[in-house]
C-alpha cells in the first residue's frame, strides 16, 4: 500500500507525476479538471514539480483540502502557500477557489466555499494530502467536536468550519475543511508522507476505528488512496 522512494527528490517527482496524470486524464475527457491541495511544508517540493507539468493549466481549477480561517495576507494562509508554490510559472493561469472568505463566522465561510465547489459540478480529479503526527488529514483532528460529522461517508461533499481546540488541543485556530465524501468521490488521492515517525503513525491509523481515525475512514470507504513515502524528512 505504501510506495517508498530513496530520496526526497524522487518522492516529489513521483507524486507530482501521479497528480499530473490524473489532471491530464480529466482535461482530455472534459476539457477541465479540479485539483485540491494541502498546506504545510511537506507538499512544497511536489508543488514545484507539478507546476512545471505540461498541462492545459487554463482548464484547471485549484482549491485546498483545508484552510486556516485567516486572509491570504497572513503567514498562516494555505492559499498564499498554494499560490506561491503551485500557481506559478505555467500553472499561474489556473483558476483558484479559496475556502476562506471574510464572512461573519467560519461556518458562513464554509457554506460559501461549499457553494463555490458544488458549482463546479464535478468530483475532485486529483488530491494531494499530508498527515500530521497525530494522524489528522485535512482539518479532521482527533477529539474535535466536528470529527464525527466530517467522517460520515453518507453526507454530500461539503466544506465545514472547524472550531479551535480547547485547553491546548488542536487546532489552535478556526479552520475550514473538506469532508470525507469529497475525498472518497475523488478520482485520485495521493497521501505524501516523509520520515519514519509519520510512516509508523500511518500504519497504526490504517488499522484504527473509521469512526475516529481519518486514515482508517479513508481506507474503509475505499477512497482511491495512494501513499507515497520517503524516509528523508
């Protein structure tokens, strides 16, 4: 289930190639494609490779799997990272759908993002996920009061607001996230992991309870998941 690569460069190239192939297939079939990426430092080398892919980027729409409830001017913004790392060079002409909007509440912003993504009238063609050392993907955090809803496979694909954790629990600030049905309905999901610790976390979570483990929930729902790992952290 886990594809291993000897170097970080080989890992990034392989992941980018898989994502680009999925986008190319969608473009060839429909003339458009929908991509969702993650934030954090892990995906940056993958984005650098993907941004140079020979694709009709004008037909690609990009969004995020999750976002902190902050504007793009914030150093914590995943949108800013995606634009800086992926939507540059040939990929700069791709359209971007943000999850964040300066709405009255995070839940209202989530509703607006849900409407914008639903208007695309298609599943995600390619998804790049990362995973935290606590086993979270997107903003599906262990112990979060939204986790049960986010992991319910029978709901329609949507964006949800995630409250800040209490008493030091994650996340430290409000977030927006896609739910499990968005990932399950995707055509390709690449989970990019680095380091021995995250591999051990993935292997533990893969055999966990789908009701509380996002990784187990992905597997139980037969998401089109491919795991790319390199020991180089």
